[in-house]
C-alpha cells in the first residue's frame, strides 16, 4: 500500500486504494492553478500528493491520462449542475428547461474555471477514450434534443427548424460566454453588468428569440 505524508504530523500515512486517484486529481488541479497546464506531469502530481514517483503510473500512464481524469471530474460536476438547474426550472415548459441547462452550464464554468479549461481542450485530454466523458456529454445533448422536440410538438418552435443545428448554436453560445467571462473579455465589449449576470441575460435573450423564428 502506498503511503502519503500527513500534513499535520509529518508522518507517513497509508493510502486507501480508492482515494489515490482523487489525491492525484486534486494535486493536478493545484499545479494548473499555480503554474499552468503546461507544467503538469505525472511525477509532479505524485510529489504533490506525497507518494512515490511510480505510484501514479498504476492509474495514469501519461499526462494525458491524468488530465482526462480531471476532465471526468469536471464532467461529473457539470452534469450535477445541469441536473440541479433543470430540476429547478419552473413549470412544464420544455424551453424553460432547455434554457435552465444553459444556466447550469454557465454556473458550473464560473465556479470551476480550471475544470472548464481542461475539459475544453482536446489537446490536453483524450475525450474519446473516456466512457464518462462521451456518455455524459451525449446524455446532456440528448436531453437538449428531447426538450426541443417537445417544444416543437407544443407549437413553440417552427417545424422546419433544424434541432441539431439549434443545439450546436446553443452550446456554442454558452461555451463562448463562459470563455469570454473567464478570460476577462467582457469589459472591452462595454458590458455593464457583472459577467455572471451578463451571461445569463444573454442566454435568456437567445432563448426568447427562438419562439419568434
């Protein structure tokens, strides 16, 4: 069993097999926040986690594998934020639920900028190798499509509207808003409100235009 150093006593403490991955992911996030993603390495994460340099390689054979684990944690948190937002949407209006998914995404991105950075980059992670990333991303997309289909059946959307394109546009909007807010672009676009408020107002405006198509 691998050992880590107890921060309070300075003595070695045994790792439970199940939490080494969590420790390494937490260490990786700390490295990114302090020094940037380019300075992440499996050995550095091991050093931060207080284990031997070879210990992480049982779980992560490369930096990409380690960063993919960070992305999986990000996806779990994104899914949770989206589910909470959708559950809190008022009434049975499918467009309101669709909009709520976007608000959940924006809240997650602002609250987890490091996770957002990692999961957004296909050069840092191997998206296609991860069942968690592919399945949860597809689940969110299917949920969005189903809500739009309901809205179309309710007469809220034109029957000729391409729902796949609409989902892509909605995703691009929330992604772009989150990227601009996190990167600090809003002031140069003369946005008067705080980024969190401006993003949600813009999303609401976008959804409102759908019914006028």
